[in-house]
C-alpha cells in the first residue's frame, strides 16, 4: 500500500487473482464490510477480499433483496478495493437489470478498480441464496446475462464468476448442468451456491471442469467446511461473506448492552480493537512523517 491508495495497479490485481485461481491452492477471500476491514484481511495474510451484497445492504440498513443500486455498490466496492493491495471480488447480484445493464455493470466495476464480480441466475428481485422461496431464471436467460457481461469486459483478466442458485430450486443435477453451460458462455469461475454437504461439493468438483468457489456463510444451508477440506476437495476459492459483519455486530450489541446496563464500557476494553492497533493498520505514523516532511520543507531560495 502507498499512503493514499493501493500500491498495486488494478490490472496487476486482476493478474494476481487469476494466478491465485490457477495456483492449485485454495484462495481465501473474507468479506470486508469496510475499507478498514480490507486492511485487516490483508494484514492477516489472506489471498483476497470479498465484498458481499448482503453485508453492503445490511450496512445501509436494508435487507438483501436487490434494493441496492449499481452506483452504491460500485462506490463502496471501489473504496474497499483501493484500501488494499489484494484483489477484490464483488457481489453484483443479478447484474442490476437486463443483459445490457449487466454489461454496464461490468464496465462500471472495472472502472471502480474491482478485480472481478459474480452474477447469479436468480430472478429479480433476488433473495439471499440460503433462504427458501428464491427463484431462478431459465438457463438461456442467464447465458444471455453472462454473454453480455463477458463481451463488455475490457480487461481480459477481470474475473467473471457465474453463480448458480439452482441447487435449492431445481436440485443438484440441474445446478451442475447450468454450471457447465455458464462455463461455455465464458464464465471464469463458478460459485456453487447453497450446496448441502461435503458430498455435494465433491460431486460438483468431479463434474465441472472450471475453477470453483465455495460460500461458507453461517446459519445457512451449507455445512461449514474447513479451508483444508475445501482445498483437499480441489475447490479454488472460498468466501466468508458476512462473517466479519456478524462478528462485529455481535460485539457491538454486547458492548451497547454493557453500557446500557453498567453505565460504562470500562469492563469490556479487552473486547475492543485498541487505539494503537487501529493506528497501526491505518499507518498513522507514516502520515505524520509525510506531514512533517512537508512542514519542514522549504524552497531553496527561502533557505539562505
Ligand atoms: C454470498 C451472498 O450472496 C452475499 O451477499 O454475501 C449471500 C450470503 C448470505 O446471505 O449469507 C448469499 O449466499 O446469498
Ligand atoms: Mg449476495
């Protein structure tokens, strides 16, 4: 990182994302609900950052039912992507409209500095992939969505990930058939949404010849598999989409209740990120050095 933006260009981040997917090692992409969280994800040593639609809409006080706009998502996603040298993959829901809108979505997300995005085969308005009652569009419609997206890409390394929600609607066989068709339509990566257990992940891996992404979201339909298990299965990437938001909100709620009940937060300081750690992540000292060097700088003719 430089002080004011990422130290790695958008193009190089996309190259890194592709290299990670080709590496044979599971790429771990925790969801970052803010630029600051993205800095922590990088600091701890993960391979990439994920921006969740569920977290982004929850952060705006909205349910994850397709209410957010492309402008909101691109602005927040761009701010998160710029805060780290890691590549960032963003949730683009159903593409924010019909195929032509999906094409514009890709151009906009590229301009915002994202390394890739996923588009899903749900109808609009969409639902969380782990809830009952969601619906999918016919495969042909999703193929048009994808073809428009792939055609709109200017950087050939921008990763277009196709998510199929069909497992919970039409069953595993249909989800696998759809995934194959989406690969043929140009998808670089397949997001296998809401598979039930290890056996289903194994079957998907055996039948689909493309990089695969697993969604380890909590309180949903999928068994929580470890990174070692997913790596051994041959999965290429895993997201923990809403995990950091759930952790933070759990802590915030406990803390607010403590203040409400005890009249002070003094007893829960250990649950907090220390001021010193925050400043370390933000590189406060480096900004001070920068500032000092400007204030002590004087032009040669003033020096005599
Ligand atoms: C991955 C996801 O699309 C997201 O927006 O983060 C959600 C996650 C969730 O609601 O738990 C999904 O799986 O639909
Ligand atoms: Mg989502």
